[in-house]
């Protein structure tokens, strides 16, 4: 029983060890990159674009209808302004579309009507302005609609004069 025991002190050749270490490093780096990629890139939405049509009615009201809008907007993010030509004589009228005395209310100076009742501003929705009561029926007042998050001016239109 006098056999000899042979001991092999070498585990892996240096070349194979280097290749394995590089492969592990690349794999771990790739995994960290994939996990962090969502946090590194931010997707910023573009400002909304809108067009409107304006009609002056015989009963002293203006109707501003949204004829196109590229994205639906939360009413709480929109502010309207009625600006007279001469700011020294009259003060501008400003409000939020989501205000309880504007959104879906009939009989106020400015009201917003959500045609699809989805609590969002979309194409086809409209504003009704009591121009006769306000005094904005002379053709010099402007109606503006501003998206507050991006501070983008969506609408800037002159209200036509009413006969």
C-alpha cells in the first residue's frame, strides 16, 4: 500500500481566469446599466397644441370651441384669461377651468362645458362667455388659455364684436 498521492496545485490557467473575470465584470456592468437606464433617461412630454373656433351669438354670448387638441388635459392644469385691449380701464378676468363656478356651470360669466363628461379637456369641449354682462362684446377683448404645468399658451384669440 505504498502508493503515492499526487497533488495538483494548479486550479485554472491564468488565461482562463482572466477571461472569466472579464466576463463576470461585463455581465455585472450590463445588469447595472439595464436597471439604471430608466432612471437616467427622463421622457418629457411636449407642450399641448390646440386650435379653437370662436362664434359671437345674437344673445350676447361668445362660444370658444376647441376644434383640435393633440392630448387630453386635466382641467386643473388649465387657466383662462379674458384680457381687455386697455388694461387701465378694465381688469383682466382670470380663472381655472376646474373651478366649481366654471366647470360645467350654466349662467356664470365664463363657463366650461366638457362634452364627453370625462373630466378632461379634449377636442369638442367649449367655453361660453357672457360677453354682454362682462363688456367684452366690443371686439377688443382676447381669450387666452394657458397650460400651467409647462406654462404653454394654448389659445390666444380675439373675441369678435357683436352687433
